[in-house]
C-alpha cells in the first residue's frame, strides 16, 4: 500500500540485500504520520480552539461534550499510540520473510509488505481525521448556525 506505491507499485522489485530497507520504512511510516497528526492537533489547540471558545462565550452557548480538550487529547493520544505501537528499532525481518530468498534474488515488494499493518495505519489516519472533524469542525458549524 503506502510503501509498495513508493517503491514502484505492485510490480516493483527489490534485491534481497535492499529488502530490509523496505521493511524498515514500513515501520517508520506510521511514526511519521503520528508526528504529523500531533503537529496538526497542537496547531488546532493553540490557534483554532481559543477562538472557538471565545465565539461560544460570546454567543452564550455551551461547548459540546465531544469537543472538550481532555476527550480530544485522549482520543488522539490513543490513535497516535496505536500508530507507533511497534518500535522502529525492531528486527528488520520480524516474520522471517527474507530467509526463503537467495542473496541477489529480486523480490516482489508486495510480498514483503505487511498488508495488515498498512491497512491498520490507514484506518488510524482515517479515525484521526474523523475525530478532528467531529471535535473541532463540527462545533464551529454549530456555533455559526446558532448565530
């Protein structure tokens, strides 16, 4: 999915000697995504939420329960922790996929990629985006609709 597209798609091949790099990048990618999600959340908390709280105070309505900072940070924290649950320093071939290949042999990248891990990372990103929309964008819509 992510890395197979990066390394040439489903028909991409890599030498056995370079295959551990593919597996390393597959473990690194969710950490990069988690860092990006954390940056987005901090930016939203520092610049968007104070203005939203001010807007809610001005129009004298209460913030929705799902938009409280503790709940927002808790859910996003759980998503980020799930994304980086496996450390980057993990062994390069945890499932022993490379053992069946000879040195110098070309390996189809799609055979190396852990598709469950890729789908899990994609699901976590989707959940994070949905949660940001529900906890920040939806209250903005509700506040402007109440004016």
